C-alpha cells in the first residue's frame, strides 16, 4: 500500500472513530439521564420526597450527564477537550430540548433553551477538560 492511500485510509478510519465516539458519548449521557430520572421517579413515588425538588434534579442530571459525555468524547479525541466537550454538551441540550418540544405538543420558543444550552456547553466543556487530563495521565 502506498503512503498516500495509507494516510487516506487512516484519516477515514479516524473520522469514523470520532463519529462513533461522539454517538457513544451521547448515548451514555442519555442513558445516565434516564437512569437518574428513573431513580428520582421511584423516590418521588415511594418516599416523602416533594415534587418541588424536580427542577433541581433536572439541572443536576443535565450537569452530570453532559460532564460525563464531554469527558468520554474528549478521551476519544485526545485533543481540545473543552471544545469537544462543549460540542457534545450543546448537542445533548438541543436534542433534549427538541424531545421536550415534541412531548409537550406545542412548538413555542422558550428562553429555557438558553439556560439548557448554557448548562450543557459549560458542563460539557468542564467534562472535556477532565477527560483530557484523565487520558493524559493514562498515557504515562
């Protein structure tokens, strides 16, 4: 195999690895979200936990899920952790917003998207920074 064909095959494989890492990070984030929501719903049903705790739980869940997704994707890419983590956090927030619009049945614009997007980007970027540092420690 000549050098040019090898480089082209390597770049194509790298792009596939990055895309699969991105999808994997998002799936882990949504899986974690579903797990936390399931536990919280069981706690709401079978304990004296008040419904006023739901907004706080949602925000904590978004922060944790996007931070984990950002860390996973940053470890996959191995560079620019904050950018890649923020990207995963933004996509997570947008998908979550679209799903909430579809389930609510009304397509009105809400300022909630800016809060959700900000939380997703910031916690995803933080997770990306952590993920890069964890990957760097593993290399040595």
